[in-house]
C-alpha cells in the first residue's frame, strides 16, 4: 500500500509551491487537459487511517489525492486564512463542536450514504459528516504508573502524578477540548459542565499539570508512550494503536464516563474540486471503508452494523455521559475555552 507520509505537504511550504503540487490553482492537468482528477485533503487524522482511506480512494476513483498533514488548530487556521482563495478541498479534522462557529468556511453537503449511519451520528447540520468516533480516554504508561491507580478523573489529582500528566491546549486541540469536556461533565454538579464544582476540579487539575501543557495532540500520546509522562488525556485511536503494537501502555476509559465525538469530514467552501470532494465524503462513510476500518484499525466506524476488531474495547464496557449535548457544547465552545484560559491564568 502506498504510504501517505511520502507525499505529505508540510505547512512550511510556500503557498505557491502548494498550489503547484495540489493542482488547485489550475497548475496540474491530466492527459485530457482537465484538472478534474485531483483533490487536496487537509487531514489531522492518524497515519494509519490516512493510509487506509486515501490510497483506496485513489485506486477506486482514479482521483489523485495530495495530502497536507497537521494538527487540527493549524489546519483550521489555514482554511480560514485561505478563505478568499481555497487551496484545499477537504478538511478531515475535528467535529461539530469545534467547527460549528466557523461553518461559513464549509460547503453544505449531505451524502446519500448518510442514511446508513447510526442515528446519533448522522449529518444533522448539513455541513459536517461524522465518519469515525474517537472516544476520550486516558493513556497510561504501565512501567511508570506501577501500582498507582489511574482509573478515574479524581485519580489525576494524585500528588504523585504532579508534572507527569500530558495534556494539550483545549483552545487549539480538538482532542484536548473533548477531554476538558469529559472532565467537566464528570465533575459537574448533577452533570452540569459549567457548575462551580466542575471548574473547581479544573483548578486542581491545572495545578497538577504543573505548567506542562503540550502544544500538539500528537505530543500527548507520544510523550506517554516514550516514557516522558505517566498518563495523558487523549483519544482512543493512537492509544489503542500503541497497545496493539505492544508498547508499555494501556487504554483507560475513566469510570465517570467518556465522550464519543463523531469526528467529521467536511468540504471547504469555494474549493476547486467540489465534485471530487463529494465523492471523498461518500467514500469515507461507504460500507467498504467503514468495514475495513472496523476490522483493521483502532478507530470506531459509525455506519450501522459494522463489526469491530477483537482488540477494541466493547461499547457496552464504556460509560457515556447521558446528558452530553453536542449542540450545546458547540454553541458554548468559545465561552468554555475562555473559562479554561481564565482558570489557566489564575493558576500560573
């Protein structure tokens, strides 16, 4: 299988070079003189998922995909900065809660495959198509943890873990934001994520971070797997991958609960190849790709009746917050991020 990483276009490349490579400015033509067989995808997804979806899409459609890989925050900023002249066609990153406030950057599209998705994960906005789920988890380095109990959010306040917790920036990382929401729902009075009790927990958590907040979501799980941190707050896909590859880590779903966000794919408004982009969205939630991901990878497909690999935690063993409201979180995301920043500043 062709490796996507060999064709990564980094964010450091000048815009003119990107246009030349991606063909979104009319510079890359097929033999017929048309540029309708190209697509540029901005992705924050894992290497394994990129490598499963994109080469198969190219093979099945004949459309060449140029790939830009980076974190969710930088990619979203890129889409925004290119609003007047989009250089990408697809943003494959984040979910409704992170993107709702900027949906003017995206084109309305609901795939005909949407009807085959689980009810809770259908495209109800008209813009964002949930494709896979990445539940919030803790990744624990078993060598470093030893006998230290790490099963709940309360366990993260153990003084023995001070400075040994890996966490990203909720303002820029979708996984860090979801982890923040999980702790807020877990510790809020009567499940209220904005209650004083929820934010009192956040203060204690920040103090136990001891000023060590990481600047990328990838650095969180890597830092734990490499032995730099004892525990990290991340999403299931990379954590389960380390387990499958026999790294000295384990995946922990906090007993209080987890958030099960539907990580989505969306078409960039004004993109150069909208029809190819629609095909990509359709392909992402097709029976073929959803089944392949369920059997081979560590992400959770959202199409109905898809069987999971044996190494994945069964859904009936994961406690989900019954009152989690994705729409409410989306509407209040900026307020929540502002509250986080305020509490972060107060605890410096």
